[in-house]
C-alpha cells in the first residue's frame, strides 16, 4: 500500500483521495461525495489487515481510523482531513451544499452533527462490537450499549416528529446519522417503536446517491467472522501502534 499512498498524495489537482473501507463511518463520506458530485478516487484501507496503522496512513489520519481524505484543491496545496464529522463539514464548505446557511439552522445542524459523533455513533459502534466481534458472553456490556442505542433512537424519534429530515432540509446531519440507523436490525433493534425514524430511514435510503455510497466497495465487506489475527489488529492496539514503539 505504500506505493499507492505515495502516488495518490502527491498527484492530481481538484481531486479528492478518499481513504475508505465499507463501514457505517465510511459510508457517511461516500454518501456525501456522491451527493455533491465531487470527483474522488478510493484508496482502500483494509482495517482487518492493519492498513490503518501504516505510517503512510498516519500522516493523513493521526488517530489510525478511516475515513480520511486528501483534498488536492486546497488554496495552499493538498489538505488532509480526518474524522468523519470534520470531513463532512469540509466537503459541505467546499461544495456549498448540504449545510443550512441561516444562522439558527446552522446552529442546529452543528448540534445534531456533534450529537451523532458523541452519542449515536459511539453507542451503536460499541453495541456492534458485542454483537459481531466479542468472544464469549458479555451480558452487562451488551445490554448497556443496547439500551444506549435504544435511547439514542428515542432522541432521534422525537426530533423527527413533524420533520422530514433532522434539521428540516436534507443535510450532512442525515448523512452522518443514517448509516448507524441503517444497520439497526443486525444490531438487534427493530424500528417498530420508532415510526418517525423508520420513515426517515426509508426516505434517505431511496436517494440514488445514498445507494451508490453504500454500494461502494461492496466486494470488500466481511463475509465471515473475524479471525483471531484480525481481532488482534482491530481491538488490541495500544499507544505503541501510534508511537512506533
């Protein structure tokens, strides 16, 4: 992968290099790129094989996490952006799309964007760990995150009462929240008690750009439980991975 990184980071104008693997966090950005119609090329980051810990990727994403981008259209040269919320904001400002312009609406969009980053995403991600990856039985941990995911869906249900989308108009907030609601059934959470969320989930799913974003890299999706080596790579890293010790 070193050669690929070298080629992409130093080549191209007005092109976005998109460091990606097909996960809910990755889908946030693939959906936004498709919605905006921005030109991009995918750099696969195989998280099961440890691509996210390679020094070349650390220069783009210091937290060892995808997604990340390198935007070659920066005023002073290529600009790297990591963390999905920051990337969404960058792309909204770059394209002039999917972020409310009015002061109050923008304030609300920022609130709900940060809500997803601090609540819905982490709670769903931890629940996914105990549903899909953890070995053995962990009833307390599983229930803890199942309850928090359920609570977050309740927050979203109330917010969507009388609204088509989370901040009224379709925005980066919907793109940020939707992937973690898309997978509610595999996480063990039906949406029967959340009719507003179910309606919104369906409406977003019908958008062609959303469908293209979720289909990106479909062939890379996991088709079997992770091996012991993959679990070690994904879940047993410490500061050594960042500090190179």
